[in-house]
């Protein structure tokens, strides 16, 4: 208990002295226990992903590696896993129950999830999305990633078992989002994929903003092929146009290859692009 005294004092000082400046570091009231000393600070104004999950230990996972991990350590974005079990019922902190009407499996309880959502959404800015990763939701795409990356953050709900009580979705107006037409054991992997797609679009994460403009789905088309050294490998050479030094020809070739790949591999995307371009798509 003595170790927590300085934190309580700092919290009281922050609440009673709003004019005092603490830089970009921020303190947020939370029901989730936190380490007294953590290498990953919360940064005021940074894009934040809050994840309601039964497996908080699964985070950051792959998000803690490479560019996203470096950006997390640098404070370019914040990850806040919220343990659903802490909001459970009774001494065993039950989070699920049998489905009404019978059937196999278990369903996440409305009262438990409601408490977790209320805690997760406390202090969020206007326009903060609340998303449930679900196979019946709208399919996640690059346009959605770009939209979410421009928001102050996002709260993601990771389902488990047979899913979430429908009343929660209706009460909070939760948006359901799917990675595709398949089912996984839970929403954690989907949440990490969604977060990765958003974080890489944040300023300073990739370093080169051109990287996010010239890739698949950025303009409604699939990306063109890439080549690098060696100039010849297994009897295969780099297309001459890419070593010509003619930037206009290179750009035209890349556009042609993007269109060709989209027509052949994703006729659905090509139809949308051809009918009205990426904005309409």
C-alpha cells in the first residue's frame, strides 16, 4: 500500500491543479491494475487502442515488434488492454453464461461487458469508435483503416465463446467489423491486425509517408510487383523499364501492372474502381 501513495498523491495533484503542466504524459482513471513503473507511458493526444479482452497477456504481441513496437515505445501511439475478467460476477469473476433458448457454448454476459465498456470509454474524445470484432460484421478494408487512423483512437471488443449478448451491441450502438468470411476462436488476432493496419498510417511510424500512398488498396487497386538485387536470379531478370532511369515510363509501367493485377485477381475491386474510382468504391 505504501508503494501506491506517490501515485495517489500525483493523481490528487493533477485533479486539483489543472493549470499545472505535465508535458505529454497523461494520467487516466482506470479499473485495470497497472504496473507502478512501466516502460510504455501514456501520451496525451497520442492515437490510442483500447482492447477489451479475456487475454490481456496476448498484447502487445506482434504489435510490440518492428515498426509498430518502436512507435509504441516512442509514444506515437498507446495500447491499453483491458481485462474483461476484472469486471466479472462473483468471487470467481464469471463473464459468461449459457445461451437463452438453449444451445451449445457460452455467451458473454451483458452486465459484465457493459461495465467493461463503460470503463473503457470513460474520458474518450467525441468520435471515438467502439468496435466488436465479429464474423458477421462489415469487412475491414484500407478505407476503414484510414478513417480509424484519423480518429483520436478506438476501443475494440474481442469476443470469445459463442459471442456477445446482442443487447450490448444494441445499447451502445457498437459497430461490428470482420476480417473476412471465416471464424476464429476469439477476436484478439483480428484486433491486432486492425490495430497494425491503423498504426502504420500514423505520422512518423513508417518514416516515409509515400510508403502508404503507393501500396495495395490505397487507390482502389492492388499494388504493382517489386524487384531488387540481384539483377538476375534463377534465370529471371528485372524488367528493363525499371532499370531504364525513365521515371515517367516506370510510373506508367507500375500503373499498368496494378491495373492488370486487379483485373485478374480481384475483379470485384476492378469493377468498383472502373465504375467510379476509389472514392466511390
